[in-house]
């Protein structure tokens, strides 16, 4: 296994590309697509998103202290791409992309109704890192599309058609490989190997 | 679009499940699989990984101040799953999974030779959040498998067979959808729409 060494760079992929919706008193709601996003704590549930100071949404989220992470499906990927390369200073992304802002549990930041999952977040801390500031946030509430709920109250996230972003390209989810822990389960009984 | 509201939870998916390798003076190198991982800054390139204090690797990374993020492919997903549910206190995961520790640019943390991408990181700050502590780190160097380099020095990450983790399940990458910015490009010329 021959290795080629590069200088430091961003190579942690595939990652979610998510539409982050936000609003504050003086402005229309906006959407910014973010790939530097992730879960950082299970309990309390916390996420981080990183945004450049120059971006229109930066001040909105800083002022309001709120944002919503909206997961992106194959149906929404074109809108997500658009919301990543266009600025809310110049146009109304909800209108342009025919997306519907919807009131959730937060005071100002709306959900994107068309997304199958909306993660409502309240900012706890803003950490300047360089090109980007990291918004550390607690999850306040999670809204999901009822069409993917079954009779037993289980939500089938992986039937919603989620996409990922990897090194400049968008992909759908592919082949199912296994459940967490499958490497130590017996095929039939589900018990751990001795 | 009817919504069901859940209490706060972890629903940001799909995400990378990465094998994090680490070592310090007194111990054999270890591997911990981490799903709470992401890029947090482009310049300088920075990542975060979150680890529970109880985990064996927690102290190793805290002591050494180093770790390596190794991307996971379909060939490596069984090892990654195993390294997520077993503890290095009890066994040698490199040996058990027939993986090869390889010296990179860091003093102690080894690369996993079999991974197509190794992201070598130095810890800048440890932020306690609750169940998990977040390790904020700068990327020091990135090593890639030369087999995926072309004649022009371009690395083809998305030909390596990367996997993602989504809501308890592992998936391969699926259908190619488009490049970043495709929503505002003309199909043929690649110029922006007016």
C-alpha cells in the first residue's frame, strides 16, 4: 500500500450536505447549505455547523441564536446546491426554490417543510477557527415527515432518499451493508459471539 | 407535509463512520470507530471528533494530543464496525482485524495502511459537552492510496468505495447526482446562468 502525502486539507468524506434555515426579526427567512456539519454529543444532543463570517446567514444565526438543520434528499439536492452557491442578500431562496417555511418550536428560524427531517437548534457558543466560525448548538426538537413513520411509531429515515456530499460531488445512498454491531453478531440468533 | 415532533435527539445523517487510530508511549496503538466526526474549518483545515470519556482511546488521544482519521470503505466496514463495539483494553484491534499500523507524519499515532485516506490530526482543544468530549484538531497531513491517483496528480476519492453510516446502518455510496454548483451551471458550456 503505497501512500502519497499531501499537505493538510479537507478530506473527511462522505458528509451530509444540509440546508440550514434561519431568520431574525428584520429579515426574510434564509437558507444556507452547509457541509461542515456534524453531531458532537449524544446527551445532550448537540451539533456543530461551521459558517464563513462573510456569509449572509452568519449574522442572522449569530443574532437570533437559532437555526434548523434540514436533511437533503434526492428531490431536494438541486435546491440544496443552489442554496450553497447563491446568496440570500440577493434573492429569496425559499421563493426561488419553491420551498415552504414552516413554524416549528423555535421563535424565529423556520423548518423547511419539504425536508424529511428538521433538527431545530439553539446556539450555545460560537468558536472562531479561521475561515469558518463553528456554531456549537443544542438540539431542541426534531420534526420528521409522518409519511415515513410506521404503525409502531418507528421512523424510517433511510427510506427518505437522503444524499451525501463527497469531495465536490453529490451521491445517493447505495447498497445496504449492515447494522451497527453486525461484525460481532451471529447471523441467525443476533447473539454476540463468545 | 404533516410533521411529527420528537424530543431532541441525534438525527443528522448520513455521516462518515471513520476509524480513528491513536497511540501513546505506554500502549499498543489502538483504533476507535467514531461517527461524531466532521470538518469544522477549511483554512486552517480542522476537524472535530467526539469521544466518551470512558472509552479506552479517550486517554490515549488526550495524552498524546494526536490521532489519525482513516476513511472506511466497503472492504473495511466490518473492521470499522468491530472497532466501534469492542474495546482496546481487551484486545489488539490492529491484530484482530489484520490491519497494518504505518508511520506517518505524527510522532505516535499510526496510519491504518489499508485505508484509502489517512488524515493526521493534532489536538488543539478538548471541549467537554456532556456524554462526549469534543476534540478540536488541526489537520497536519493527508495521506492517500497511490492506486487512486491519476497521471495528472488528481486523487479519485469517490472510486475508493467509501461507506456512510445512517441511523444505525452502513451503506455504500449510490447514484452519482452532480457536482457542487451544478444547479446554476448550463449543461453544456459550464457557464453560470444569467
